[in-house]
C-alpha cells in the first residue's frame, strides 16, 4: 500500500490524528478533513484509493443518516470510489445497510489496528484490481483507446459512438447523450471529459432528476450562510465546483418547468448566483447532459422547453440498447467474467456456446448494467473448487419467464433479498419505470435505488 492515497473524513480531530498516525506508516499519503461539505472539492481534485468516512457528524449523533447521505454523494461523484464507513454507534443491521448502500466495508470505533489496516488494504487492492482491469488492452483497440479506463464501453456497435466522442471531446460543444437505463451514458460522459482539454480539471456529475424543488438551486448554484435553516456556512454549488472542467447533468428529462427555466438562465448568462446572495459569479464549464426520455416528444407535449433543448443538444449521441447489439454480448460477458473470476477467485474461464446462445436470445431490459450483474452473480455462485478452465453453462443461471415471455437470469438468494427484489419490481411496474416515483414510494434516494437495480439486474 506504499503508493496508496487515502482520505479520512471525521469531525473529531482526535480520531483523525490517531488514524493518520497509524496509517501514514503504511500508505503513501493520507489527507484528513473535518468538514464533509468539502468532499466534492476534494474528490474532484484528487484521486483516492480509499475513503474512510464517519457516519455521524454534527447534525445527529448516532443514526448514521449523514454518513449514508455523504456515501451517496461520493458515489455520485465517483462511482468507483472505495468507501469504508466507520462509527462508534454501529451494529450488524447498520453494517448490512452500509454494504448494500455501496460501501466496501464497515469499521467500528474504537478500531483494532490490525483489523483496520486489513480493511484499508482490501479496499486499496480492490481499487488497484479495477485499475488493472481497465488498463488492459481489449479486443477492439480503437474502442479501448477512446474509452480510456472504461473498458466496458466495448463492442463493434459502440465504435461509431466512440469515434464521435474522439472528434467532439476536444471541443467545448454541449453534448446530449440519449439512451435507456444501463446503456452506459455516464461512462460516455466521463470519456468525453477524459479526452478533452479539460481532463485535468474537475468532472462533476449531478443526478438532477433526484433534486427536489427546494434543493435544486442550492445544490447546483450554492448558497450563503443563513440563506435557510441548515445553511451554516457559505457553500459552492456544483457549477462552481466544476469551474474549468465538465459538469454532467444526468436525467435532465425529469426537470420541472421552473427548474428548466432556472437552468436555462445560468446556461445563457454563464453565471450563477448563490441562494441568499445577489452577487453573480462567472462559471466556465463544459456541459454534458443525459436522459432516457424522448425530449423531442416532451417538447411537443410542452413538458420540456425547446430553447433549453437547443442549448444542450449541440451534439447528440444515441446509445443503442444491448438487445440491438447482440454481437457485443459475448465480448462484454467475457470481459465481466474475467474481472469477477479474478475478484472472487473462481476458476471459470469462459461461457459455453449453449449459454452464449441463450444470452443472445434474452432481451436484457437492464442493458449492459444487467448483463454485468448477471455475470457477477453467476461467477459468485460458481463453486470455488471447480477445475481450471471450467466454462459457465446455462445451469449457472436460473432463467425466469415473465409476462413478456423473456428470460431473466436470477439466482437463489436469501429470502430478504427476494422480498426486496419483488418490492422494487412491483413499484417499477406500478410507476411504469419512473425512477423518481419509485424512489419516492420506496423511501430511498435515486442513487440508492440505482444501486439496487444494478444489484438485482433489473
């Protein structure tokens, strides 16, 4: 771990000092921070191999709500972040919630030094494994070159899109990425940034569809101290955090009419005014947006402003669903299989022709995201004692027939997970796939719902 860089976030200076004294002998660099509000700036300007995050700050003492909220924020900024949550008020139920919410581990305070170091080591090595997998050359060299570290953007059907990304990235043209959930819109947005002249500046990702009316302006444009009840300090918004770099507005099709108007004003004037202030601040950002909605239809239905659409869609990229690129299924599945076979120490080495045929027949409504998690589950369930070179067979998946007569690979899980899956499926059917409405009914954030959809391959 000598070349690793860690970030410790806790409002107790004694905890930060003790952890730093322990870790600095084992890792390359340790940054410490008392104020979680500074996390977006730190993450957008540094690369951390692991982040140790306290679950309870000044707003509450023991519930962990702030920790889960900041975990969501971290994973929104960097979905590959390796976050370890720690607290003095944990229990088994909270640990399970932490892992399900996206943390890689959970540590109780006061910690045992050896166990704490092992936990850090596991998180750092997991980050290194992801980087190693991303740095390996793929079968499609052009795709690998353009996609950079995101090697899941592979396949012949993606080549024209990646070629467009190469041409568009060096410019400052606004880009609108269209495609179903799970097609990799966020990866394309990051690829645009990483191949632009702004690559050394921040990349800030915002799920604008998850922002309520009351939080929209504060989150995007910032606020000053005293602007509202919880505004204890001045705080920069996401546009200011992205200054000089790229801001990625995901699910932009879900904005309300008033949110669209406020966003359009900022894009036209290239200035933001923090809530509670009358001072305009200039911002220089590259704008990339994404949605799974048909914005032209929404314009016709007067649900989306035409002038805003013209502002954000200088270049449009349409990502095809996986069912329209069956020739890529095998390539993607093999990529994910190699990754998870190494991660979970399984001997499986490939897909049998029979399994590949069945996978190509399935429509994959969750697209690449669903395929990734289906392969991960199959690898996990493969017996560790399998002979080297074993192929995955159709029997490694349980194909369930649904009302549309398509097969869905699932696996035997704990009853609690079965119930959680069924509850999410019922809510998705009830609200016709609206992520915002489903998250509201289930009482979780959109980010947490997305992770559950990925987990269950929905």
